[in-house]
C-alpha cells in the first residue's frame, strides 16, 4: 500500500531549493510553490514479529498503524516479499 503524505520538512527543503522564501524568514511565496511540493508517496512496511499472527494480520495491523486505514483482511494480497539484512 502506498500512502500520500504532506511532510513539512520536504516542503521547506523544496522551498529553500527553489528560492521562494519571501522577505520574512520561514514565509513561502505559495503562488510560486504549491503544497504539492511537500507531498511524498511512501510504502507501508513493517516487521514480521507478532507471534501467532498470520502475515495478513500483521500487514493489516501495520496498515492501520502507519496509514490510518482499516483494510478488511480479505482485501490484503501478498505481492512480493524481501529479506532485510541487518548490519
């Protein structure tokens, strides 16, 4: 699941890079930089660490925790998996 987020830090970084700050520090010329400049798309992710829970139950809990969506378990489909190696 991909989630659509507005992140102030991303917006401020883009505002600085585009040079659209007005004379007052921290004030952005919004006619030159819209709110979409602070938007990111992120994948919901989690760790399989809940003993006794199925992969779908863990995915459902992660989606609710990270994205705020209560997705019915029957709508969750495994697409792929990856193994993360800790260093």
